[in-house]
C-alpha cells in the first residue's frame, strides 16, 4: 500500500500536517505522522527515516519552518522521494522559505508550499506504482477540471 510519512519539526506543525493528511487520505494514501527535529533530535530523526525507508512505495513529507534543516536532512538520508511543505510564517515576512529552497549539492527535496498540493504531488509519485492511487488522482483532477467548467458556465451567464 502507498504510504506517506509526514515528519514535523515540532508538534506546533500538527495543524499543517493534518491538512496534508486529510488530502492524502482522500487519495487512498496511508499516512503516518511523526515528530523529529533535525536540529534538536537528529538521532531520533534518523531512526524515523530508517524505520520507513526500507518499505516499498513510500514517500516522506517534511514540515518545518524557520531554519528548515529537516527537509535536507531527511532527503540526504534516504533514496525515497522527499517533499518539503514548510508552513508560511508572517513572523519573517515569508523569507524563511529560503531555508527550504536553498539546499546543498546532492540534496534535493521537492518543495510544495500548499498542503493540498504537497498531498497531490505525493499521490502522483506514489501512483506510479499503485494503480488505485493513480485512479484517485485522475478522479481528483477530473473533479477540479469540472469545477472550472462550472465556474465558467456561471460567469458566462452572468
């Protein structure tokens, strides 16, 4: 079964993680939520990565703001896909996103800044091996297309 492991830098990220989890579950992806900090508990973080990295059809989604070492740390420790989905913070005027975008060479987490988008990207990757997930992605995309068609119909009558 397709599985996404969402690793949060702290419990403060739980609300963001729940948004991703809800979207993933709607796409038939099993979700695991974990908390591990690359800065404060690197050994625990490595244990979490190792616990899931040997599973088939797995993806990691990392949630960390401020100085986001988590996404790069996770990506450098696994050959599985990693999607960074940092929560937006007004405290730094959004510039803390650069700690997610600027990674060292050889470290390449994907970055998606919206929870629903991160879930969709994860499901598309997992759908490469899981036909059930791929079908749910196709249904989701069709539903989104239909919304645009209906909106156009409403506006053009208007």
